[in-house]
């Protein structure tokens, strides 16, 4: 269990990936809100309750980079094919 739990937002359109990420974070004691597209993610993120944003690279409508550009106060870490860039 994590020393300090926090709220995380998962923006992922693949249901299997979303459930896996959510299970990992919840298993470490964190609270997770999961949404399936950038529009819902933007609305959820604007509420300002999340300390961690897990964002898919390719989303319907708006991709992950566009999401970050449109969302102030975010830091972009890119994970591609299992590696964090």
C-alpha cells in the first residue's frame, strides 16, 4: 500500500487497459476515476481533484498531446511500447 494515497484520472479508450491501470492504482491504495475519451477527461481534470493523470496517446477526437496542450498545469511523460521516454 502507498504511504500516501491520491486521486488519479485515467483517460483510456481501451476498456481492458483502463481496467488494468485502475486495478494497479487501486491496489496501491489510490482512488481512480476512469473515462474513455479526451472530452470527458478534460471535464474531469478541470475539477482539479487529481494528482496523477494517466493519458492514452491515441484517443477518439483529441490525442494525448493535444489534451496536454489544451490543459494547463500538466506535465507530459510519454510512454511508448512499454518504455517511458
